[in-house]
């Protein structure tokens, strides 16, 4: 990386001082964040509990948090959907409840990241190629624009035709739900690059390839990371739809089973898990964003401080 | 007899030629800039002065006439003709020294040599302390100085400047003009400097080229041979300012009248 000599030159006289300052700054900036997150969620839960307390919310339909969070092991048992559909498997066979929850969470998360990763890499490559080569634009852009508005639900049968049952259709669904939008977003980002940047590089004798690699790619990176963060939530939504139908296990499958067995507690319990996972992924992505976009002042690092 | 730094002959530019939105930005520009000369192009807003710079830089193609740099026809951008923009154009993802050595890195110059040349250029331009900084840590004036340093690192024979100080406050602008004159004297490059500011033109130029309203043509060329730094309140300066103001205000009136006609039509 080009920044290495700079970093070492800066860090040389006082190796620990910047790190210490950064750690303290992080702590100071995250404490209020954490506090407000707790207050916000707590407020929401309190309103729900009040509705239950005054009898406005029927606990059989809208069980409040203290009900659906009280019996964790009982809820966790339902996650053991891994082998149920196989003939001759005892309903108590399989992993313990805690392990079952873990397997379910990991498999859903894996599908989200696989789909998101594939969609990101391929759409950025293709988006750049569309702007780089006119021919590729002519060959692909009309089709992409045509397919972009198709709802993920419409792709569901296609996913099953193509990949049957398993991880394949879920990953494909996440991919296809994000891919077209991310391509169009990449192209928009490229078109929005400050002309001065490109002209500066041109007057210095940069080739087209150098302009793309040295100017356009770093210039669109902040915007792409924001797009990626928005699409992360989209990926979580789509993976549930895919899992509800095309996969043997996963969080979507649990929700589906809860619906079929009329188990609202399990629905809300699963929603809490999904919420926590999405929140965690977003946090992770924000940290990555800060790391990669070292050149932006903190205030404008995408949506980091919004 | 050596070739002039820049030679424009009958240069014209029509934007969006052949379409409904076609409009003529420049017409019949004949201009010769000698080696080491400081030429200021003065004209009302939207008269095509920036277009002229883009044509000389080779970023856009002429619609008529031809441009030669040191006798060689301009067919595209070249590192010996550096363009400096009004807005900051430093790459925010690179540190100051990496910005300054950007052009060198495009040519495949080694890292150590890049750093060394950046160090020298930043030293010469009084920016040594910014070496490791990021552009967003600098003030507007400092950023434009780094932009000048970046251009100088390419050892240009011609510096093209498109209202580089227009976004700066008056005090910073005056400082920057002094800075630019120092840089110009030291580098020996020719400068073509575009502005709509009469005082700026008077402080800097060997020759002031006054442009007409659109389409831009050369209305008059005024030679200033007073030594720099120039006292803006000397009696010759007052007379010169009156002359330039009269030349320019006629064109500003025409530009306004034209805009009103467009609005009525």
C-alpha cells in the first residue's frame, strides 16, 4: 500500500501515542452511541410492555419481550430443523438447542455474506467494464436495466430451478436481488467523479487504464461502501425469503415453521436474532469503512456518524 | 529564432457542434505566448477564457484553427503543459507528497525518487511542513499552493491557470499572487492565467489579453512593463485600471444584454 511509508514516518518518534489517542477517542465516541442504542431499544420494548400491561396487546398474538425472551432454551429447541424432513429421524435427534441456534445463525449469515460478496465483486467489475469498454455497455446495459426492477420474489422459482434445495438458491437470491442495483449504482458513481480529478490525471499523461485504477476507483470507493451498507440490509431481507422456501434450515425456515405452527413467540424471538445480526454486520462494515476510507474526515465517512 | 511557447492561429471552438444546443465559445483567436512570458487572459464570465485553456492543454479539440506548443501541434494533453483549476483538485485519498509526485508515479519513477522530488518541490514552494498531511487538513490557499507544487513537479514549460485563486479570500489571494510570481520567476515557465479580476491581471501580467463576450475574441492586448511588485495605487496603475475597466465593462454590458435577449426569446 502506498500509505505505508507515511504511516511509519509519522509513527516513528512516538510509537504508542497515536494508538493511545485513537483508542481513547474510540471509547469516547462509542459510549454515548451505546447508551443511546440501549435507550432507543428500551423505549420501544417499554411501549410494547405497556400495551401488554393495559391489555391492548393480546399476549397470544403479540407477546411482549419479557414473554418471548423468557424461555430461551424452549425457543432454541425449534431451531433444530436441520434433519427433520428426513424420514426416520427422531424429533429429538440432532445437535443440542444452543448448537442448533448457532448453526442456523451461521448458515444464514454465511449465505448473506456469500451473496453480498459475489454481488459486490461482480457488479463493481462489470460496472467499471461498462464504462471502460463501450461494447460491453451496448451488450449488457439494456438487459441489466430491463432486469433491475424485477422483484426478488420473481427470482425465487428460478433459484430453485437452477440450484434445487440447499445453500445455492439462497445465495443466488441474495446475489440477484443486489446485483443489478449495485451495477447501476457503480455506474452512477463513476459518472459522478469530479471532472477535475480526471483532467488533472490526463494533463499529467495518464493512460485510460491509469485513470481508472489511480483516480476513478479510489474516488468511487466512499460511495460504493455506502451502497454496500444499504444493500447489506437488503441481503438480510432477501435471505429470509429464500430460506423460507428453498432451504432445509436457516432463520427463514424457523420463521416459516413458527407461522405454520402459530407460534408468535418464536417469530419475535427470531426477529430479535435477525435484528441483532443485521446490527452487528452494519457495525462491522462501518469499522471496515473507517479503515479503508482513512482519507475522509470522520464527519463525512459515509454515514458513520449519522 | 526559437519557437514560441504557445502559438494559437485562428482558434475557434463550438460546443455541441451540429446539435440544437450548439454554441460558439471562441472565434478567431490569434495569440502568441513567448517562453517565460506571463500572459493574463481577462474577460467577462462565460466568455470562453477557460475553454481556451482547455484547448491549449489539449483536453478538448479545437473546432477551427490550430495550436502549437514550442512548434509542435497540440493533439492531446502533455505533461509539459500543466493545468491548474479553480477548485481544489488534489486527490483526497493521497497525502500531499503523494499528490505532488502523482505525475511522476504515472511515469514509473521509483518511490524513493518520488519522495525526493516531492521534498524538493515542496521545499521550494515553502510547503515542507505539509509533506505528510492530507488535503482536507489544509486551508484553501494551502491546497492551491500544493496544486501549483504538483504542477511544478512535472517541470512544465507552460503553466495554464484557470482562475486558480477565485475561491480564496482577498488577503489570501494577494499572498498567492506573490507566491505565484516567485514560482514563475524561479521555474522560467510561461504562464497563461485566466481571470475576470482586473487588479489580479494588473498585479501579474506582462501582457493582458482582453476578451469579448461570447463568442470570445481578442478585443485588445495591453502590455504592462512595470517592475513587480507593482503599486496598485501608482498613477500609471490608475490610468491602466481605468483603461481595462472600460474595455471590460463594455463586454460585460454586452454579455448581460445578450442574456436578457435570450431570456425574452
